[in-house]
C-alpha cells in the first residue's frame, strides 16, 4: 500500500540522504573497492616489479648458456648465436681433466647423499618417537652446530684429516660434508616425522613389525617429501662446496669440480666462452636433481611447520 508523503501545505518533501546511487546529479554510483583489493596502478606496479625481478634472476644463466655456444670472437656480442659451435664443450671435455673432476664429484656426492639421508632419517625418527636420557641436549646440540660458519672448522678438520692420512682421499670430503649436512637434516626430519601420526607405528606393532620394520616399511614411504629435501640439501652441500674441496684435495687428479673449476679459471682467464661451457656442464646435474625432487620440496620444507 502506497503512503502519501505530500506535506500538509501541498509542497514536496525534501530528499532524504541515502546510499550513493543514481542520484539527483544523474551519475551512476562508482564501484566500491574491496578491502585488500589493488587498484590498477598498484597492480601494474606489482607486475612490473615481478617482471624486472624475473629478468634479473633469469638473465645470468641464460647469458651463460648462450655464450657457451659462441666462438671467442663473439663472446661479448649482443646477438644471440650468430655462429653456433660446440667446440667450447669439446675443449672442456677432451682437453682438460674435467671428466676426472666430474667423476670425483659424483663419487663423493652420491656416497655423501646416501649416507646423509640414512643417518638423518634414522636420527630424526628416533628423536621423534623415542624418549631417552640426553635427548634434549642432543636436540640443542644439533641446533647449536648450525650457528657456526663452515669456515671455522677448516683448520681443525684439516689437522684431523692430516693426522689420519686422509688428505687427497674422497673419504675426507665425505666425512666433512656429512658433518655439515647431517645436523640440519636430522632436525628437519624430526619435524617431518612429528607430522606422521603415531597410530601408524602402533598399527605396525599390532601387525608384528619390530621398530625397524615399522620405520622402514611404513614410515619411510610416507616420508618421501622429507627425504627429497634431505637428499637435495645434502647433494647441494657436497656439489657446490669450494673451501674444503680446495683445502683437502691438492693433486689435480683428486680435485672435484669445485676445485677443478678454480684451476680451469686460472688457466683460461680471458676465455669466457670456455668458462661458460664449463659452468653449464657443472650446473646440469644440479638442475636434473632439482627437477626430479622439486615436486616434493615444498611439502617437505613446510611439513615441520605444524604438528598433527
């Protein structure tokens, strides 16, 4: 039923202020921006910043890759690859000790990664599931060891390896890299195992499995993301380390890629086309390992953030 709003004196009532809309000026109401919503200018600035950051991150490896296929005369040319050549890679592989250095690195990295994953996973599982005297001091020890820079340990470890005749031996670097990687990886695996329900362990015991059988057959398959992160961290620690590799390995036949690349640079100071080819060859294994493990890295790194 309509209500008559006409005044007694016959005049129209004054307009009552209300929500913005098609008002007396005839203009439509503007869209209200939601809280947290970016304006066009802010969105453009964000995308521009991301594009610049992506360019800064991608330009160095792309420049290395492109330069590695150029002859020396075109090293500083702004064009892509006017004269494509594989001579740079042929020289690095066949005219240097690169393959020897590569084999030494692969041996050290594989052994370090396998042993590091086994020690870290068993230690992390024990710290997560069992209570024993000295557990808390052990946890603090694993954490405190990460506060010391790696360079602090070079002299004492060098003296220790020299005393036992382990210099110029792969075992010297393997033990050193395990000393660096295992404490952090064990702490990380402990946090990951904390997210796996204890009821799975109990069901394994009900089925007649001993503690090791429960760990190996039930828990380890569920811990693949954590194992991938542990393995990748150990791999990178051993593959990209330079200080210990150059201090413990002095003979050219015993050098790893890190130490060998330093020797290569000293011999080819101005040969940027050769150095970029060597850098690309060194980066390929790390890229392959990362591509294989990357699907597990995010879940593995964030698994210890919350506890089920």
